[in-house]
């Protein structure tokens, strides 16, 4: 695990590609998903055809609360 500067540990990354059908499906299921900002180009997820992401589990060091997160490492718009 790596420790970030905000007191959060990040587990090992699993890299995968999310293509347009999955982006559309996830955006329909959760309106917030399509509005997340791409870490690479700064555009909303919803305008992309493809995102390469690192999926990680994060843990708050103090509270031990865990959650999954996506970090965009490449996109079709950059």
C-alpha cells in the first residue's frame, strides 16, 4: 500500500479500460458518474469513448473506512 498526503492508504492498482457502452451504462445508473472529471484532459467522463483507469481500494488511516476509486491514466480525448 502507498500512503497519500491526505492520510489515506491506496491498495494495489488494477488497470483496465472502460469503453463507451460501460460509461453510458454507469452514467445512467448514477448521474454523478458521467460528471466526474477526467484526471488526464479535464472533461466529464460522459463525453469520452474510452478511459483507461487504475481501480484501487483506499483506506482512511484514522478511521479505517475503505472505498473503491478510479484514477484515469489515459483517455481518448488526450
